[in-house]
């Protein structure tokens, strides 16, 4: 059996074909990811409510530091789901094994690790095919799940609204359908005879197997959920249209999971959006109003976070949630400045958004990059970040540092879209004056015999609505 050893600390990316044979053939332990309790008095209690897991990854490209970061993120996901990480191992391969993900030899090694640690679950850092899941379970003899199933489980735990729960259920069923399987003959048993027909000679057919029946029921449930989600989407569309009619700019906060999006919304609006130091704490979009220093009113929408290799089932199920980004006037892209690889986070978020915009045939709105958590970044790292992301705003939602500058950048963006014009408002149209005072900047007012002549700076949406009141030549 090949000896397990530490991941190398070198960040040099090996060229194709120059991978060391011992690296390719070995499982490498990732140190520091165990979350076993030091206090043994709590162990018995923890065993009752937590799964004990071993993490497994296949390192196919990138640097050793990136491979470690990916496994650390998988450990954080496992902890968020309520698991206890006992061990983390990684294998250097050109690509995952088509049969057992790791290869038969390394799968046997993994079985020994599972036995030695007493783990009851193996979590793989990738999306496994149904065949890979079955084959690996057969070798390690404990439950095997992949990264996608883990993320879906976290979403299921954190969903609170009716729509969020429906979206998660739909995503889980889409993932489960091709992976539905049973043991022995339980899933291949056919209904047949009287159970499968009205009975009688010539009427008894083979019927459906149990797995076929389960698949049919899942498809029926999925169709019902899609219909429910479409109905919920209508309500959000109506609310969004109402905000549009008010001429209030929509600012959608997007970013990687646990980048501090909800904390930033709270810091800018003084609201009480749920904040938790956990992955995917926010699943349902939350909209909050705020007033800028120049009097402009805006709405901030906090959205679900993204993650590398976000399951396609989740992107599809949460499409209605992502529509808040589709209809935004400005995307506020929040990045965790304390992360080891912020560029990877930015790429992951932009890739998902790009796919959504492309499918809808829409053009992406302007983006304002916000580097958050600068209170946790040292001076040397800050210098490097400022040099790499020159147009970004650097803030700390925790301490409030940089929030004023962020408000200033948002104010500049909102004011840039204003139109200045002079309107002749009849006395009978008092609601127009009320709306201008509420949603625009009244620069000058003059009363005439027929009404009120007002010079105003207003959003384009309001200007288009009152085009018939614009004084000629203005």
C-alpha cells in the first residue's frame, strides 16, 4: 500500500506530462481540517447528531495551495451541513477515475481510512456519476455523497420561505432522478398481475418495476413544483414592477457565499437581514430601501451566494431568485478580501451570472466590485489587492470602514442616470408634484396662471412617463 503523505507546499504549476509518478499514485493527507472535539465528554453527544465524514478530493490541475483551499472549502461545507470532519485526503491524478473516482487501489486505501477513523460517510470534492457513486460505495462500504449532494443538503436546511423550500425540493429531485437506485431486487420487483392491471386473463402485464414507479412519482412532483414556482415568480414580478414605476434604482448584491453580502446590506440600510458566519446562510432574496446623501432613494436586494462548481440543478431551480440580478440597475459584487484566492471567487460568480444572462438573452448591468472584510487583511495583502483591483471599493461591513466611499460611488452612479428638465404641471395634477418631491430632485419652482413650472432632476423612467409635461425647448 502506498504511504500517505502531506501535500507539497510548492505553488509551482507542473507542466503537462511532468507530474511525479509518486504524486500521481498516492493519496495525500490535507492537514488541519479535522473538526474532532478535544473535549471527549462531548463525543457521545456529538455522535448522536452528527455524521462523521472523511473528505476525498482529486487534484487534477492548479497549484497545491489551490487544491488545499478547495478541500478547506469542502470541509466548511461539511461543517455547515452538520458533519464532523475526521480526515481529508487528496490524490494527484490527471483526471478522476471513470469507475470509482479514485481508482480501485486508492478506493481500497480509502476503505482502510474509513475503518480506522470510524467514519460513516465519505464526501467527494466533485460531482460523481451514478455509476461512480455505486462503485465507490461498494468498496468503502459506507454512504458516499458528492459535492453537489452536500450543497443541496445545506440548501434544504437553510430554506425558510415557501418558495425557497420549493426550489430546493425541485433541485434535489432533479439530482436524485438519474441516481435513483436500490439494493438487491427491491427496485427491480415488478407490480404485474392484479397490482398492475384490472386483473383477469389477458389483462395482466409486466407492470412497472418499483424504480420506474418511483421515477414517475418524482417527475409528477417536479412538474407540480415547477408550476408552483412559476406562480410565486408572478408575485415577485408585480413587486418589481411597482418599484420600477416609482423610479427607484435597483441595486442587487451578488457574490460568493459567506463573502459578507448580508452584513454589507445591513451596514448600508440599517436593516436586520440574517447574518451568519456560515456558507449559504441566505437563500431567499431580501429587499431593503435606503436613502443616499443627496436624497436619492434606492433598494438593495441581498441574493443567494455562489460557490465554485455550483450544481446546475441549483442554478435552474433558483432561476427566479437570480432574476433580481437580471433586472438590476447595478450589480454590487461583494468579494471576501480575506480569502486566499479572491480571483477564483470573482470568476465563479461571473461565470454563473454570464450563463444566466446568456440564456435569457439579456445584457448584464454595470458591476461595482466591493472587496469586503478588509479588517481581516494585513497591510501587505491590502497593497496587493489595491494594485490588482484598482476600480474596486474596499470596505469592512464589520467596522464600517469604507462604507462612506461605497455610498459615494453608488450616488455617482445613480445621479449619472438622471435627466434634468423643466415641466409645466397643471394644478389638477397634484400627484405629479408629490411624486417629483418624493422620487426626484426639485431644483426650482415657479407658479404660473395655469399651474406650476418646476425644474427637476429625475430618473429616466420618471422623465419618460412625464414627457408630455416637458416645456418646449428644454
